[in-house]
C-alpha cells in the first residue's frame, strides 16, 4: 500500500498501529490524582495537585479555578543528558498541553484556586508530549475533577511519502526523500475535536486531512487503554 | 420502578440514554444522552443520574463534619486547615461559649485541633461552626489522614465498620468527611493498633468482602472484641461519627 | 506550596510514644529502617536508571556518562556531578522552578557522601590525559515524599552507580555511542560509603524518619559510613536544622549509626553489585 522510500516500519508495525501501550492510575500516593502512560520506550508520569488556593492573591480568578501545566523530561530519559529545570522547549510544550487540557476540564466550581498538572518523562523515544497528555487526562480524571470529556493524543506523521501514526524516534529522524513530518494531535473523546495540533515537516493539505483521520482512529485505541486503567482502578469500589 | 445500577464511568462516557433521565451531580445532558462529567461511580436511581467521585481532593459541603487544625487567629475568629483548598473560617460567634476577643488564643491556640461542622461554602471560603453538641476542641490521641473517598468504607454500613474497630481496640474513632480520622484511647499501643486497622481498610478499600477481611485482620492482631466502657460514656463522639454518613 | 500543618496533639503523641515506648506511630522501633525496594530499567538511554522505594517515599535515579575535557588541575581524572530535584509532583511542599536551598543541600550531602569516600575511581574515568575524561552525572528526582528523601536519594545514587554500564566510546569522534558495553563504570567498591540520617524526635534518636517525624525533629545528623576492614569508618557528616546536639544525643546518634550501618550496608552492597 505504501509508496516511496518507507514501505515497512522499522519495528514491524502497520502504519495505522500504535506501539504497545500500558496505562496506570494512582502512581503517586501523595497526589490528588496521578497516572502513567507508556507507549514503546516512551513513558510519561502525570501528577495532579489541587484545587488549592492560588498565591499570590492577585493571580486569583474569582470566576474560575486556573489550570497550570508543566512538562519536563528527566535528565536520563534520552541519550544526551537533559539539564534539569525549565527550558524554552519544555515551557512551550507545557503551555500547549495546558490549552489542550483546559478545553476539557471545567474549574468554574473552584474560584480563586489553581490545579497543577506536572508531566514528567522518565524515558523518551519520541511522542513525549502526546504521552504526557494521555497521562495528564487520566490524572485529571483520577483527581475527580469535572471534565466534560476525556482526551487522547497521538503523534501522526509522515516518513517520505508514507503516512503513519505513533511516530518513534527512528521515524522522526527519517531523512530520505521527503523526510519526516511530525504532527502531534490531541482529540477529545466525545466531540472528537482537535485540542492540540502542532506540525513540523512537509505535507500536503490532502495528506494532512488523511493524517488527522488516522490520528482519530489511533486515539480511539488510546482511549480504550486510558478507560481500562481508570475502570480497573475503581472497579471494586462499589 | 426503583432500579439502581452502579458502574464506573469516565468523563465523557454515556451513562444512559433517554429524555426521561435527569442528570444530577457529576453528569450532564448531551441531546438524549446522560454523560459523565467526572470519573466515579454512576448511580441511576429512579431516573436520576449522578456520579460519585472515588478519588481526588476533598470539597467541603454544607453539613459536613471536619477534623481541622488552627493555622491562624484573626480578630474575629480562627483559620482552620482541613486538608483542602484554602482554609475554613471559624467565627468567634460559632463556638460553644462566649470568648473575649483578647483571650481567643487561650480558647483555641495555633496547632490545636477541632471537630467542626461546615455551615456555609462560598466562593471566598468555607465557614465552620462548633456550637452544636459533639463538636469542639479535641485533645490527645492522633489524627490519621485517609482521604475523603475512603470515609464511607471506614464508617461502613450504618457505622458497622467503625463500631467493629472501636469494639476491638477500645479507642474512640471519629471520622471527618474531610478524610481525617481522630483516634483517641487510654493506651497509645491501642491507638496504634486502631491506626493499623484503619490503614488496612484504606489499602483494601476496593476489595469485595472487606468486612470479613477486617474481622480476620483484627483477629490476627490478637485483639478481642471486648466492649470498652469508654464508648458508652462518650456519646458525643459517636454522634459526630454517625453524622458523617450520608 | 502549602505549609505543612502538624496538629499539636500529633506532635505530642509521636514524641510521647517514642520517649515512653521507643516506638513509632507506624509500629517501627526507633532505629528501624523501612523496607527498600529497587526496580531496574527505568530508561534504556541511561547508563543505569532505577526506581527506589522506601515505604511510600520514592525516587528515580539515573546515571549518565559523557566525554568531556578534564579540569586543568586534574588532567587524568574524570568528573562527577549530582543533581537532586525535589519536584513538586512529589510533595505539596515543593515548588516548581530553580532548585531551592533544600534541594541544593540535599544534592550536596549526597554528592559529598559519594565523592569524599573515594567510591568513584576518577583516574579510571580518564580516556586521554589532559584531553578527554568521562563525566559522570547522577540525577535524582523525587516522585513521592513520605520522609527521609535524603537517605533514599543517597541509597539510589549508590545503587545506580553500582549498576551503571560504560557507554561504547567512539574514539574518532570523541563521543559516546548510543550503546553500552557490559562493563561497569570504574568504582572502588570497597570504598563505598552509605549516608544515613538520624533525627532527634522528642528525646529519642530516630532512624529513617517519616514525613511527620521529619517535620517535628529538633535536629538531624547525616553520617556517611564506609567499611574499614569490617569496621565502620565515617567519611562525611552534616548537621541540619536549628536545634543543638548534646553529648548524650551525639553518642546515641553514633550508636544508632553503627547499628543501622551494620544492618543496611550489606543490603545496599547486594543491590549495587549483585
């Protein structure tokens, strides 16, 4: 089916197939909500703390609580050590993740408060921001916060002429032909709308439309994994 | 037909479909669907649908019993930490006796703990009261943090679990809906035993047949079910505990 | 960054039970350590990356090696750096952003415990004298704080170093390949030193503090102890918090340190080098 230079995936997956996924909630006992999400050699931990009163007071919003998302890669997550602490990259990813999650979380019932989401990446083989969002959506649900729906995220992409989903590092580094295109996307679980979209590479509008459709299908698979983790954690509670 | 079904739902999940259903807490309507607005247990009772959270932080509600600690003293009341967002306010007018504004510290000092009732929840904060019987300052014993979602398990059906613990250890056990438990007895060893039992319950809260398991756990600890005299006298604490049940 | 609120009655109960029964609210004796659990393979890109859990306290720790230019005053020695992040995910009391003094002090105490013992064979990390040496990074990230992050971090660092593998070195390009050898990194295993922290709670010296005990203690003393032919030898120390230590307390600390070391040190060695 695939034309061009990338006809068979390095790890043998089909082009519509995600890497093996695992998800878990309640990974950090002292938090209000927490979850981990793993796909291949990429893993994200997300921790939710709050709502709690926001300080300084002038930052407070009397109409709603504020969602604050931070993202960071652990120093040993990749081959070249990452310096701990915020970087321009991590700040940007934190912000786009915050926008994505804010579209499903409703904090209007908690005025003057803040809800913190901390996303950390202990191991990385591309797709860390989308793994982070998958974990964060679960952690927010686990924190019992009002959410009108869930959210799942995937890096769709293209290697030379071939469209695919769940791009790994080797594919992200594909240089032949048209090279690699990386499209991180977050899709809401019920309305199926786009909550995060970034693109880096070269792609035609038609190909992008197809990519988004492929991403939506992949997100359905991811949602099942997220859902199962949440349901298992609470299943005997009743 | 008063059918009642319970299932774990996630945000955005359709709980049931039909115009006859009414969304309550934690649910909303999307056309003919009733959809979960949070993660938790969906309860459908006489066409009324609500989702009860099973995890997450504590949100005070009017009428809740809380175990809290004084973190600040203002000119007209006390600020209480209850383990939630912000602090609760206990006005000087909401305590059991008249307190002169010069002797507020003598009545309740920094770090002292109280059992209070939530009488109002506003955007700006939570107001508390301890005028009623069964509420007031607590001394001695220890405070355990179990989290708000474990509270129903610790209390048990009609207070059965908490009674079992009390009978086994002879300690008073007061459960606040804010997920704090005050354990107080004559002997610290027994208080620690009580703590162990409560921790066993919180760690196994999701397991079916919990009561029997707790019974065995108590037996394995070598504790007998002897009813201590102290419980009979202290009906106030019992009352506070009972009020925790919904 | 909520202030940690400790009810007075709780503080009194903890102190009273320790002073009267020598016991703690979690049932432990004053000098009893919680069980240590170690998990491997946290990140395939690290020379080693592990998870260490002590009770509910949990850290991730990774070791990373990279070729670098040596310092002019030690041209044939590798370099070593420890970073500790008290990430806000781990506790309501930790802030985001630059490391605050608590994280800095913790990192330095862990660093000193390793560096001063001579555990790392710095000369063995030399690739070419004056030109290239290996730089060893130990990064520790707190995941959940339930007390004694100081010792848990130190334990994690030792075990991670013990389990680390040397990267394959590309001589032509002077860099590490994305591949590891089966060799460990150069260590003087006999010189390993274990950092243990003791707090005075009430009148009692307590090992491996819980979060509550840590909060109410009068002072803490960290002691790094190594093995001198079967006898304990102190290699680094640090006193923390504002309280002062009297003669009896100091003796109690040393006694507890020796006991804890005898019990713990072989276990840590087993974890690090098994």
